[in-house]
C-alpha cells in the first residue's frame, strides 16, 4: 500500500514523558493518525516550546496556524508545528485565546516566528506579546477587519488593485455579483457546438430567406464524388505530351562537342 503522507517515526513513551516535563502547562493530549497534539496554557507556551526544543530535539518551528471557532468563549486556536530532524518526528502545540488576550511570542526561541505571528495577527487579529514588529503582513496598510475570521463579511469592504489607466493603486468596493457568473452544467467531454464558416450550406434555407438557393439545396452531400469521363492514366509516351525519344546520335554528338579555347585551363597558363 502506497502512503500519501510523510512517514513519521513513532516515539514510544514520548507523550507521557513530554507531559511530565511541561508539568502544569499541560492541558490535554491528542493522538490521531500518528500526530501528537499537546494543548497547553498560554502562560506556559514559551516554556513548553523551550523544553521541546532543548530537551527533546524539536529544533525547527515549521508553521504557526490560526483557527477560528466563533461559538467558543476563547474563539481562537494558535497551533505551533514543531519538527525534530534528529528523530524524524513532528508534534503540535496548541493554545486558545480570545480577541482581547495576547499570546506570548516565541520569537526569543525561533526568530522566524516573527513573520509567522504577523500572519496570524493579520488574518485573525490575535496579538502576540513580545513580538518586536507586530504589523500587518498580507493586507494593505489601513485595512479594517481580519479576513480569515468566520464572521468577516464578503461585501462592504474595499479592495485594491493597480490601474494601468491611472498608473497607480486604486481602491474599489468589494462586489461579488451573481449575474455575470457563467454556470455551465454540460458534460465536459461533450464539447461546445461551434458553427464554422460554410456550415450554413449544410442546412436548407428557411421559407422567405433572401437567398436564391432552393429550399432543398442543403440536403445534398457537401462534396459529392465527380467521376472522370476518361481514365486518368497514361498508357504510352504519346499520352504524356513528351513526344518521341531524342535521337541517340545527336545526344552523343552534343556530349562530345569540343570545348571553347582556354576553357577548363588554369588562369595564367596557355595551352
């Protein structure tokens, strides 16, 4: 059976060992399809990440991803994906927060977290305490709202684009018109019906049409066979138009004709 996902080497007993190492920061552990997820409290996030890096060999922070659950009191989840190169193993640390409470920044452990935290802030509005440069990174300056929140409206805001006519960036209201959408429900392998030039000859003329062609003219075969009156073959030299064969003596004489004086000799020499 071919596996379509990265093979992760199992670490027997790691979940219990890591749970004991982070102590009171641990909230819950989830093991699904060989993926370990540890939910920790916000205040213990940095220590849990440091223990995972220094004591268990998870050297790389691969991603920080946000999730929005509007029905929860703490609607946001922030997921930290860690990779151990030495053990070929991945784990996920997860914290929950709301719109007002900040999550501790892990830029002191992985400088790349500065960019990743800015993405979560830009898309979800989650703030990170200790991030030295917490600005929007994907949307434009002055953008209002957070696009990946479930309650973010699809209309009512503005979008920007570069206008070739005005040679500058212009702002326009976001519109999602339904009238101009092309709903094509035909089977893709049937193909469209193209009408090429000349196809009109294959259909009869309608009554009253301005064409002098009779009404039934289009029912015939477009390119009927036209058999020749005589066979298109040549059975003798006379039928080719080439005439009789040339005189062999004249041909031999022309080949033996003397050359002009000096022809065929190098320049500067006399015969």
